[in-house]
C-alpha cells in the first residue's frame, strides 16, 4: 500500500476532525474513506460527462463509473442525460 502526505488548510483539518469524531474513525481510515468516496464520485461524473458528450457508449460509461448498467441508467436518468445515440446503440445493446 502506498503512502500519501499532504498539507491542508486549518479549516479543512478542523472539518476533518469533526468528521473523525462523528464517524468514530481514526485519521488514516477517515482520509482513505473520503479519498475513495471522492474518487468514486469523480469517476461517475467523468463517465456522465463523456456519455453526454457522445464520446463513449453507455455500456463503456457504466463500466468507467464502476456501476452496473441498470444503476448507471438510473443515475443518468436522475441527471437528465440522454444516452441513446445511433452510433453507440449496437454496442450498448450487445452489452446488455
């Protein structure tokens, strides 16, 4: 496992301390959890952005987001993103 060391503003450290107390976690576990959740959200947003731009197929976007096609379809619907495009339709249907 790698190691990361960062400097954070005092306000962020104060907020992290409150999170540690609320979640009853040690600092390392909390930072790993927050980093993991942040990267998960980033992957989803990146996949949604590329899907909306038409640069990837729906199934590829779901894979990129680390979600099942059904869960990703729900997320795309919640974000009002249309994903059916003629050039990606065949690939999407094959993936299902």
